[in-house]
C-alpha cells in the first residue's frame, strides 16, 4: 500500500498560541501543505488557553479554508468528563465515549451550530483523546458528519456511513506504508519542534498530500481487512505495549535513583 502523509493540527481555537499558529501557517505556505485544522467550537479546556482571544481568529480560518485547508470539528468543549477509552484509544478519558446517545447527539449538534454561526460548515470530526464509541459514530452521522480523522487501520474504511481516515501513532510516524496522519499540537511548540517539523517535511515531501484529497480518494483495501488491522493494533496497544510499560517505568526510576541496571548487577 502506497505511503501517504497527511497533516492535522489539533486544538485550534481563539485562545490558542497565536504566534505559533502564524508560524505554522508560514511554514505550510512555504511548502504548499494543506492540512486539516481541528477546531474546538467552544473551548472550555484551560490547557488550551495560551493567550488573549484572537479577535481575527474566525476570519483567519475562513481565509485558510479558501486556500484549500480542510476544517474539522474537534470535540465541542474539549473537556474530558467521562472515564471511557472508547473504541480505539488506550487512555480512559473522553468528552464523548461512555455518554449515552442523546447526550452525545445534543452535544455534537450544539458544536455544529456554533461552527455554523462562524460561517463554518464541515462534515469532518475528530474527538479529543482519540476517544469515541458507537454512539458517537451514530450521533455524528445523524448530525451530517461523514468523515472521522481517526482509527488505527493502515488504509481508510467506511462503516455506518462514515469514512475513517486513520491516525495510528503519536509523533512522527516512520511507517513504510499506508496512510499516515501526523497530528501536531503546536500550542506548546518551541524552536526545536518547528525545526524537527521542517526536517520531517523535507524528508517526506514526495508523500505529503492535501488533506482534502484523502476525502475523495477511492478506497482499494478491503473494509474487513482494515477492521481486523485496527482490532489487532488496539489489542497490541492495550494488552501488550501497556503491559510492558510499567516494567520500563520501574527501570527508569531505578536509574534516576542512581541504581544499576539489572544486567549490570555483577
Ligand atoms: Zn485536542
């Protein structure tokens, strides 16, 4: 399967780090990259407050949309009020997953109305913390959403009227095949991260496509194979990688305390 690289910018809202938002626009303009912007309709997450509310924020978003950037609704308030991991995440925290259908439907509908009020009409969604469940998917469909930027398969698949565009790993994914979504959380970026990003862009330039292109690309992989692919990945993340991880944490603590590694105890 051909390797394809997509960019996604998470946590976009009027109180975000405006300086970094400008810097990423300059960088993406330089390399003609058209990412997906994950906009939080009504942010209530204090961790996303980096400065003054930008009064030109919504105007900027409309300009970027005209330039070919794609827009998604990224949650509604970005506040985790449920301890549920959902279908694909390994972390038990969510804004949606675990809540009943009606609650999720109403929340999504409020978010959509807020975006509409700013002149934004999108049918792409992704949940904070990669956490969504079957009720989220149903509620999204009923609210007119047709794409989710998430899932752990190598290629897109369509299920319950929604196309899932995978987002397998955190950080820079060096996988040799499949669809790779690089999620950037630019609010906390310093010089070092911007340099890393530019290095990655230069090394992967030939495989980067505009996010809008993946929405219309014909899916050639089998849906059932992709669902199995996702299940295996989630199983690995939840049962193997996480099971191994506490062992490494103990080792790390031991090193920090100045102890020797077990294999150096001779
Ligand atoms: Zn987020």
